[in-house]
C-alpha cells in the first residue's frame, strides 16, 4: 500500500512518474485502436498539478469476502455498477460464486491462465475487451497484465497467422498499461514496480529500473530481491561496474540479501573488468551466503584463477600472524587478508577424500566451528516458530519432557527412517538404527525416537514384537509421540538443536517449513549434524557428517577450494575446484621461519 498520493504536489517534484514518462518514447506508448490517443505530456501535467486534500480517499478497500480489491474515491466511482454483484442478502457461498462469475472475476481467471502459459496476445486481447466494455480493473488485474508483458516468452502466432515477437509486443503495450493503471488511480505495489522495472531493462534502460527501486523506498514499499534484479543484471550486461556496485550497495542498505545469481553476475562483471579486489570480496560473499556453487558460477571462478590477471595479483611475503589471527577470528576456513602468493595458479577439478584431503594438492580441509551462541539463538528462534505453528501447549509440553529426559546423543526422525526405501512403514530399519547409534554412543544411551501418535497406535505398531519394542523405548525415556494434528518435523529438529546432538533423517529439509529458518545458520548446522541412511546389499549404512565443511575455503597458504552443488544422493562424488600457487608452500615456510 502506498503511503503517499501520486497527485500530491511534493511528490511531483521528484516523482517516479515524471522520470518514468519522460523516458518512454512515444512509439512505445502504443494505443489500441479502440482508445483515443492522448499525448503523454499533457496527461502527465493534468494528473499531477491538482492536489488531493484527503489522501485517505485514494486507498484500496479490501473486500475480504470476495477477495477482490476495489478503489474508493470521493468522486463518483468509475466501476460499471451493473457488473458488480449485489451481495447484500447472499450467503457466503453465494457471494463467492457471484464474485467468480462477475465480469471482474471472469477476467481475473482468464488472465491467470494467460500468466501460466505466457500468452501475451490473449492477455492483451482480454485487456482491450475489458476496457471497451467498461470493466473495472483492480490492482491484481494490472499486476498480472504487467507480469505477462514483462516476461520473455517464446513467439506465438496471432489470429491472422502472422508471427510476431511477443516480447516486443509486451514491451510496447506494457508501458501503456502502466500509464492506464496510474490514470485509473490504482495504487501500484512491489509487484507492479518490479514488472515495470523488467520492462525498462527490456527497453535497455537499467537506469530507469534502478530509479523505480529507489522510488519504491520513498513511497514506503520495501523492495525485494526480485525488485533489484532488472537493474543489477541490466548494468552487469552493459559492463557498467560503477552502477552495478551502486545497486549492490543499495540492496545492502535496504536489508536485501543477494543470492547466487546476483553474486555470480557481479563476479563475472568484476572478472571481466579486472577488478581484482572486488573478485576477492565477492568470492568471500559466495563463501558466506552460498557456500556451494552451481556449475555456471564454478566456471566463472575457474576462468578467473586461470587468467593472467589472477597470476599477477598477490603478495609474496605476508604477515603470517595476521593470517592466523584472521583464521581463528573467522572460525576457520578463511582469513580475509587478500590474495597470498604470486605467479600462475595451478587450477584443477578434483575431489576430497573421506578424511577431507584434497586429491590434487594434498591439503586437508577444515571443519569450520559454529559459535555456541548462534546455536542457542537458533534454538530459541526455532522454539518461537514452532509455538506459532503448533498448538503452543503441545509444544511446551514436549519442551518440558525434553528437559526432564534429555539431553540425547542423537535424535531420529522416526517416520522418515521407517519409510526408507519402501512405501509401507516398518519398525525394522528404525530398530536397526537405534541399536547402531546406541553402540556408537559413549554412554551407550538410546537415541531419542520421534514418532507421530498414529505410528504407535495403529498399523505395524499392533504387531506384538513391535509393541514390545515401543514399550522398551518408552520405558527407557527414548520415545516421544507427537499429538494428532501436529507436524513432527518441529519436534525432532528442535530436539536435535536443543540437545546439540546428531540428527538421523534422509529429509533434505527444503520445504516451506525449513525455508522459514533462513539460509545462514541452518545449512551450516545441518551439514555438521545430519546423519543419512543408505541401503545396500550389506544392509543399512549410516552416512556420518563429513569431517570437513563443504564450503568455499581459503587456506593459510593462500590456496582456494570451491565445492560444486551435487544432487540429493549423499554418496555421489562431489566436484571441487582446487586453485593453488606453484611453490607457495616453500615460500610461505621460508617467510614464517
């Protein structure tokens, strides 16, 4: 929701739309034949010179029953009154049905179908028909139209059989639709700005896309990562380092965290522009935020270390104590003291053995520490999230139980392990894992098994030997059954984090629940604590966490190791990039002595 009004004089001086409209050439503002052409400058001056005394009048009123948005004005409404359903005496079900079948509701559904299949031509036809028939378009209608226009879909045939590039058509009509949205006094939101920014970049104007993001903040609309994408990628494509770095800095000021695509684009730009300091900085940001890179980013890094620029940068003599202090301060795996060594890099794609030793340079990778305070904070955040999404009394009861019976050396996701490599739940793999973990435990204590109540009261749980097994676990204080309607994921994850224990599950933990936990601490915790289970001819095998961290590492002697993302199979070999200086170890040793 906007916190200002487009027709407020103070906003006219630095208005987004004055910049926006002045940059759009008249040919792009294509008008459909069924509308009267209006010069943009005249429309612009007319729209912004009359102040509105009551800003609150230009606001959306959300009808929660119908789910459709309407715009309320002090002047006579432009909505086609005959098309609005009379919902005064209708039941809730009838209201929803009337809303769906209203012209606005039908238009909404048809536009959604166009969005799914990327049909620009049909979406624009629906828009022109709606305008001709006096159907009022809401913010949602306009946003779908702008989204379809801003996406680069493949070419489709028009009704007369002629081929036309739908990207160009979307560009031409997209600006017109945005102009009409403002004319209709429909407040834009973040999605609106992002779609128009994409149109601006398609028009080879990333500067305009960046201006749109800046104006979002001034209107009280928080930008998202996708809001910055058009400007950032647009400047990177043009090779404009200064503006790309400016967008990156603006993202940081807005609290927006880049992901691999953004960092990869900045890295490629910096490599091409020979900005060696920026290359170093972005590699460390990839280490912190991404950890393991895709094939495309891997190739950019590989090409960098193979380049002449990389061979020419670096110091031959460095302060060993500062490097070691940096490693200790950062928890291991990096020092942040800049490029160490000199001369050509030896760059190889390789693998790391089970002991964490690089097969190319024989350097042992490190296991990077996790600050105990981070674990405590994560456990607290996890508890708060669980209490919001579970019945609070149920989860509090579990926390009290865990306080009495814990801590445990290991926690088992019972449902996941009981279904490993099979469709029907079985207690056999679960019991096997319990026994293996008990033997591995220094105290020989049973691990904690988390199972839903349905798993312990029906099906295989009724078999006598399984009943006996459950009784043994229960008597040992090693079984907790989650109540009906609960999500047991919260329970086993919280128990493992709270007890600082190992977690046995083949769940990759990528769904919405785990996305709530963020991308900073959770992947690091999971890497050090998750035990997976594999099935082979020899039986069930526990795949322990690796003795090293699978993350970009910068060593004490200046070499680099970069891991590539792999699939879900934990036993498939992972490819690493090893980049080391020739004779760097001997030079380092001479200096340190």
